[in-house]
């Protein structure tokens, strides 16, 4: 695949995350009863960045956690050579029942990852509400899923691919389209 366009650079990603942090605080009238849950891998990094921004704004930390949804993905559940499902990891040290859980991911595409993440959260308890924050919404939904907080909407062709690079894993922050 060849890079077609650079959509977001480090500054644009930072601005988008700052805006999303303010929107989360505003919509929820603060951060009481809120838990940020990053979907591994890049969603977890984004959740950590959002948590830091929210703490700076509010003057107190927001509850946070992360999850790996591999076991819950209907299209990815059989990953090993012997067709056994991979064990998922859930690292949420807070009770989710009656809390507002804000799932965080890098790209919203078909909606299958979000559905799997909601299944994983629901296995832990019954949240008062589940919200979704994404850096990129590229369209092409297969399920009725909509993000509550979006860094940038990027209409794409189904053959195009969005590549999110983050400092934590890729030594740079950028979002590009490849075809």
C-alpha cells in the first residue's frame, strides 16, 4: 500500500484530543462516575493521553482502564494455529456498574471492534451509559454504531486504509491514508 495523504500531524492530533477532553467533561458535567477505557493498542494510548488532559483541566484524575477485545471479535476470535480463541486482557480496576464508561479507540470503521468492547464491558457489570470517543471516524459501518466524540471525520473508499501512528509504538504521531 502506498501513502496517499497525511491527514493529521502531531499538533492536529493534540488539538483533537484536547477538544475531545473538553467535550467529555462538558457532556458529563465533570468526571464523576466516568471511566475511560482504551481499546488496545492505540486506543489505550489515546485514553492515557485523554486522562492526562482531563486531569490537567479538572485538577483530579479520571478513572481509567484498558481492554483487549480479541476474544470478543466475531471475525477475529479464532487466531491461533489450532483454532483456539486468544485470551483477552481486561485491565479495569474499577466497578463499571452504574458508571459512565467512555470507550476510546483510534479508528471507527465497521463498528465490530466497538461491539466487541461493549460485550467485554458488559461482562464486568452494567454501566449507566457507554460512550465512544475515536480519533478518526472513517465511515463504512456494518453495525449501528456512532461515536459520541470524534477527532476527525475522514470519508474513505473501502479499499483505502487509515494508518494511525503514535509516539508510544511508532516514534511519531500521524494519521495517513494509504491505498
